[in-house]
């Protein structure tokens, strides 16, 4: 039997209509500033830098924090660029070198006076300095905790890749929530809003149902759209579609359909939990509602960004958005810049 040449994507954009997409009014100016900031450190070869910037992470950040003021938005741009930098670096490293990369990031976040003299240490120190000027105690603590989980899971992914091991669905879900950096990025929402959610809120079961529904929508959609790119790079073992194919015995089309069905369940979970949120007192309730509303920009923004840039879908992204037909063949990297 011949291998499939394409599969049909679920229409996640239609499923996401309860969420409103937007862009940050400061994004063009601030994006240019953040891009110059990354370039100034010269951490990539010319080829890797071109691929890095084709992803336009600043545009993703614009969609996901459209309500942020210019200063907070710049911090988010630089932080997400920092995460993409760590991801790009660790993708090319073995366990020992990836561990050094991750520990540099963590050491500087915890102690701004710590340095190993690396460019990554200097980049992290800059972002930390701006973030801590306005981040409140609970928010900063959660960023530190999420950063540790992020690096731990990035290291786990490096080990899994080295062994050629594919996790089961439950295990991969736990990995993906952390190594994607999505939970870490969600921790920047209170910073942008100028709030500091109490611990009893973030531990509440109904709140967590809404929170994880949003986080998971981003993760599942990201794996769907990045599958072909990762397949061509040899990194597809860490992808929901690959896990479904191996664990459930699905073909690629059934796995894609499953993603759409699950995405709909996640949307329903979020809407249900948001409508039944317990009260934590009038002032905190207002902050909770602001936070949950801000969370919705991540799934909506991730979908918009995935079709706006060539990072995952290449030069055919507009055609793929229109037809929902995802080709399974090498991407034409020479045409990635085409609109």
C-alpha cells in the first residue's frame, strides 16, 4: 500500500468562533525592536536565523497579548523569542549540551547576578530585569516554577528523541503542556494585566478545567499544523498525530479527524467551566474573568499566526487554509518567504 500524499485538516478556525482574535496595536514597532535585539546577540548561523525569523514569533505574541501595553508587550516578545531560541538551540544538541543550555536559563532567572558569560545568560538577564519591574510576587514565582518544568520536559524530549521513543497519549499530553512553553507563556498574562491571582484560584478545579482547555487547544493545534514540517526534520516522534497513529492504530486522516473532535471537546470544556466559576470575592472574581478572557487570545491567536507565517505550512499556507488539504511532502524552503 502506498503512503498517503496528503490529509485533510479539521476546520479549527470555525471551531474557535467563540474566541475573538486581535492584534496588539504596538506590534509592528515593538516587533522590529525585539527582532533587532535577538539579532544583536548573533546566536544563529545565517540559515538558522532566517528560519527563526520566518516564524515571526512577534506576530504570534501580538495575537496572544493584544491587550498588553507597549512595555509589557515588548517583554513578552523578547521572552517568547528567548524560548524559541532555547528550542532552536536544544534541537541541535545532545543531552549534556541541552542540559547546560537549560540550566543557564534557569540560573539567571533565579539569580540575575549569576552568569557563565554566554549570550543566552545575557539575553535571559535582560528579559528578567524588565519583567521583574512590574511582575507581582505570585506571578514571578509561577514563572520560575513553570520555567523549571519547561526545561525538565525539554530535556525529557531530548532523551526521548535520542532513544527513538514515542510516549503514550497521557504521557505525551503532560510532556507537551510543558515543553511547548505554553503554560509558561500563560504565566505572563497576569503581568500584562497588572494582576496577581491568589493560590486558591489557580488550584481550583473549575479554574483548572478552563485553564487546561485553553492550554491544550494551543498544543493540539500546534502539533497538527507542524506535523509535516517535523516529519521532514525527523522530529515527528514528539507530536500528537504520531502518538495517535502508534497508540490507537489510526491512519493519518483518522488522527487528524480526532484532533478536530478533541479540539471541540476542549472548547466545550472551557465554555462550561467559565460559566460555572466559583466566587472568590468581587475583586478577585473580576481578575479571574479578565484572566480567562485573556487566555482565549492564545488559541485564537495561535490559529491565526499558523496561517500567516511560513514557519509550519510554507509557501502554500494560504492555499492550505482555503482547502484544508495538508500535503505530506518536503517543504520548498526556497519559497518560504513568498506570500
